[in-house]
C-alpha cells in the first residue's frame, strides 16, 4: 500500500508541477489548493490504514497476553 500511495503522490506532484508552470497566475491558486487537498487525502488515507493495522496489532498482543 505504501508503494502505491508513494507512486501516486509522485505522479500527483509532477502533474501539479506541470500545471503550475503552464497555468496562468489566477488559476495557480485554485490548482495548488485542489492538489494540496488531493495529496493530503492520499497521505491521510494511507496513514489511517497503517494506524489501523498498528492499533489492531497492538491490541491483539495486549488481549492475547
């Protein structure tokens, strides 16, 4: 999952970079805001997944002991 999200983040970053370079100044703010949200969402989703795994793993150890 981490590899996929990392690749997506890189792809999104380059897409953002190309858009920022080619876009007019007025449009740049909208693009930056939208893509920041996308990147945040991707990272948050992958973080939530790992947090859930760690949480379940640790609680499983605590309950079994």
